[in-house]
C-alpha cells in the first residue's frame, strides 16, 4: 500500500525546502515571501535568496525578481556575494530594461532592437551611407573634445590606451608577416 504524505510535510529538493500544501508541493521560500509581503507571485516571477543560502528562509533574505532579471543576474553578476551588491545589480538591470523599453516606444532602436546611441559603433560596420558615417564620426569627435576639456586625466589615459592598442595591432601584423615570409621560404 503506497504511503501518502500529509499536508504540511517538508522535504528537500535540490537544496530547496518544499512543503505539501493542499496536495501540492510548493517551495517554502515562495510561501514565506508571499505570506510576509501579502502578495502572490505572477507568472514569470521568482524569489531568490539574497545571501545565496537556500536554507536561510528569513523574509529579509528573500527578494522577488523576474525570470529575465534572474537570467541576466546569473550571466553577468553571478560573482556578487553580499545582499547589497545583489540588490544594486538588480536595480541596474531594471534601469537598463526600462531604458530599452522607453527607447522602443520612442522609436530609438535599430532593427536588432539595440538603442541607436549604443549601436553607433556596430552600425558603422554595416552601413554604407556616408552621411551616417560622417554624423557618427562627428558626434564621437565632439564628445572626445568635451571630455578632453572636462577630464584631462581621462583623456590622457584614453590616448595611451589607443597608442597601446595600435602598437599591439602592429605587432600582430608584423608577426603574421614574418610567418608568411617563413612559409614562403
């Protein structure tokens, strides 16, 4: 005769505590979050542990985010350890998403969905329109002129980085040329 587990039973699944409620297994941290914050999670929302400890079910350790925010958090911000850093990263992610939404509403995105201002460098590779290239070049040059006046230390470091990048590229080209000459012999 199979055993039936009663409501209120607790078990662990992949490190998460789950409880049986009304015949269904539910994550304890989600139940605690919903009870403490008096809300229900909507589709696409999850609850994370700010200190990354799945056994710490304190309501202050639980934070609601979307699955999309979770994907970005896990991809780009997975090395963060303190709750303050994680909350800050989530705020940054939300600001960036809001910025993209507003740009789409205003028609400021290109065909790839990127904000035109951010896509300036990548668009230069694909466009053949000389007016567009000229505009982007002028905008970049104006920005650098302003930056040179406002922050001379930054500008000096910028010039040094460019010199170093050109030197490295030239070294690579020279190494390739040497290889071609040796293969030709």
